[in-house]
C-alpha cells in the first residue's frame, strides 16, 4: 500500500496531477495468541482465549467475544490435547496459532504402602507411601525430600489398619490402605505340665505350651504340627527346669517346671521271724510277715501260702513295692510241714497239686494294669516254682476202707513213704524256667460228647480264682454293677458275673462292661493270665519282641509272663503287637494253650480234623479240631464258619474262656 501523486503533461505542454492512495493491499498473515483460564492442574474444563493481530474469520469451534471486532475468541476444552487454531484475515492471509492443553486431570492418584520389615519385630515399623503422581501431603505423613510429592513416610508403634486419603494436585481423591500386624512388644508366656503327677520310677516327660510361637528352647523338642507353640523334654531326675522363651520378634519370657515325683530308689525289706520254719501237721502257722522302708511309702506283697493240714514244703515270698513301682528284693520263708501218722486211712499228698492251699490273702486281679507304675492296692498271689514231692499212691475205695487187710497195707505203705521223706529219698522235681509259673504235671479228665466218652489230659495248675469262677454257688447271690448287659442271654450274663465277682474284669468304665467292644492282645492276655492265677505284676527282665522294650510298661510284664510260660510266641517278624485287637483264632489258641490240653489217645488227636471251612493254616485246623472234639466249639451253629481273622469282642471272650475252663470239671 502507498500514497502517491501522478503528474501528467498534455501535448500543449499543459501540466496536471492526480493524487492517489492505495490501502487495501494486505499480504501479511494475521498473528494471534492463545491463553488458558488456568495453567494449574485441574479436574475441570479449561477455557482458551484467542486474540489476533487483526480481524479474522471466526475459527471453527471458537466463539467470538462480543465487541472484539473479530480479534478475540474463546473455546472451552474438557481434556488435554492439541488445540492449534487456524486464523484467516479478510485478505485471505492464513496463519496457525499452536496451543496444547496439558493440565486437565480427572483421574484419581494411586499408591502403594510398604513396611520397613515384614518379619515379627519388637520395634516400631516405618511405612513408606509411593504415589503414581504428585499428591498433597497426607495427614500424619512426611514427604521425602526431592520426591516432588510422590513419596512419604510414617512411623507406627502398634499394630492396626492404616488408611490414607490421597488428593492429587487436580483435586482428585483416592484411598490406599495397609495393615500392620507384625509388631510384637509383649513377652511370650508359657506353662509346663508333667506326664504324671504320681510318684514314678521312670522318667517324666515335660510338656511346654506357649502363648505364641517361640524358638525351640535348648534341650526341648518341638511337637510336630504345633507351629512352635508346644515342646517336650524328658527328664530323668527331680529338679527345677527353667526355660527362656524367645518369640520371633525377639521378646523374651521365662517359665519354670518343677519335677519332684521321680523315685528310682527301691524300698528295703526285712523278714520278720524265722526264714526257715518246721511245723507238725495240724499245727497253727502264724505268718510273722515282713517290714519295708521307703522315702515315701511302701507296701508288702505276699505270695504263696501254707496248709498245715497237709505235709509238704511250702514257700511264702515277700517283696516290697513303693508308690513309684520300685520293687525290693524278694525274700522267701520256707515252711516244712512234717507228716503225723493218724492211721491206715490217711493218703499221701502231693503239695504242688493241692488246689485248696490257704494263702494269706488272695488278691483281687484287675482287668489290666492301667499304668506302667501303678501298684495294686491289695496283696496278690504269686505262684513261685516250689519243690514237688512225687508219691506213688492209690486212694482207697469205700470197699477197701472196710477191709482190714487193705488198711494194713496202706498203713505200711505210708510208713515206708514217711521213712523215705526223712531220708530225702523221694524224687524231687523243679522243671520250670526261672520265671515260669507253669505246672509240669497233668491230670486225666473225661467227658461225654454225643454219647462218646472222651479222655483227655489237662494241666494240674489250678488256683482259688479259677475255682471260684467255676463255682456256681460262689456267684449265685452276686448282683452285677454293669448296667449294659441286661439284654444278653442268661448264660452270657452268668459267665460275665463269674469274672466280675472274682475281680478278673472290672469294665471299661464305671458300670459299663461294653460287651461288644473289641479287646487288644495285651488286655486279653492280662485277663486270662490273672484268671489262671499267674502273677502279671512281677518285674519284667526283657522279652524277645522288637516292639516291647519298655520294662516299666504293664504290657511288657504281662507278655513276659505269657512268653516265659510258653503260652505265647509272637509273630514271625519279631513283634508281639500288644495294641492290636486280638482275633478269634488267636484268642482261642491262647486259651487252649493255657490248659495244655491233649487227648489220652494220641493217635486220635493226630487224626483230628475240624468242620470249619475257613481256617487258613494247619495249626488252626489242629486247635479247632481239638476244640470241636472236646465239645467246646459248635461249627453247625455258625454254618461251619469260624471267622479266624474277625476280632473277638469282650462278651465272646468271656464265653470262650468259661467254656474252656469247664474242661476242669
């Protein structure tokens, strides 16, 4: 554009001029600037304002500000992005104004919280908060210098939930939380219990239980599955056993166990009166007894007895036992009862075979010794091997008694026997193991089965307990304490009464016999041995079974008696398995073995076969065949099935025992 003057001359030389002004040429592009309503972070919209150097056409999406004559425009944007605008002036010149919005933030911040330690600790825990963007410092937290508002810390001194409100610079809120549960500033506590509070001659097992998991104390063993809260320790002697407890946070506590019930020193025993006594037949025997001494208390156990009405050599044995189960040495008093001559009617007597010997006090056998150190509170019969005098004699018949010549022969025969006794010429025999209580002699019995008279030999070992079991009058007035046997048959109830009255069985709990309950091999052996007057309380010295090594265990004592007397032999793998339930065939075999039953006709016994179809071995066939032949078993009543591997219950055990005992009748 310009202003000018044009001079012009015509041919005549006249001059003139014209002034001009050009103002509408515009070749310069318009310029402009864009400003934002805010440059701070915001979670709202941003208003852009465009101002141009000259009037321009209204750009797309923009709104002209009234009165601005085309030089000012506005636009509202709700999200970040490129908002460049093209402006065009009236001359058509075009330019672009660049603008980018970056401060719109409508998303809430995120964050994570970590702990200075995840392990249990007795110290404070430092929490660290890290955020996805700059946020305002949360209440109670401290910004880490140089983190530009994205990292903060807080120290906590107790367990609890921690919730943090986050607000970013645009005002968007968010929450982040954590839980602190590893601060432990309390000392662990514990209690110690003992395996027994009763006096014992064994070791005591201490059990420590703690209020929380602790490190395994020195000398203790953690109980599997207890997660560090239960431990055991075996102690061999009395004393105080302090334990320091250290939990995983390092807190310490103390607990102490006191053991004062271990007693491993046995009592002493002194025999009162004479060790060897000689009495005349019919004289009065007064047992002077024995005395014992112990640190706490002790009891004298007496076995054996004297019958002055019958000549022979008798032994009365004494030992002391304390509350812990320690036994003293065994002292023996030997009493010789010399025969007096009373006339030709007297018959020579073999003391060992007498079943009516009077004992100082017959013990009441218990069903099973319940604890390894529990001492019976009553005296017990202890059958010791004694010398046996074998005498060949024949009891006079009623007719012979009336015959004077026969009486004279008997009198002379007895005089010879008495003379031999004085000279020690009569055969003496002690043919048992050191611990054996088994009789070596047998007597002949007969019974009629299906019209056939059967003769068999059976052990001569009898005792007052067995006699009372088989005595119908002994239990006739007895009322059972068991409330759970009323539904059994009359015979089954009577058989249980036989064993209850004699104290052989006492029930699984007060007033309960539990007839259908199974019974272990050790329990069964304890019951049948005591019913046959075997002393199951004698001290154990060892049995050849790999699963029975505790000599203080009542089961070991019972099994040793059975083994020493040849009644049991165990399994082929060297075990006895005392806690296994006993089977039908095992129970029957033991009961038959106790009596040492055999037929007089050995050829007949060798050829015996049974009617059962489910026996599993030759030895089973032999024992079942003998039982069937003697009328103890009735195959037809069970469809010829014995079920040898089935477990015998307590009711059937009693019935089977009584049936076999009746072979003595």
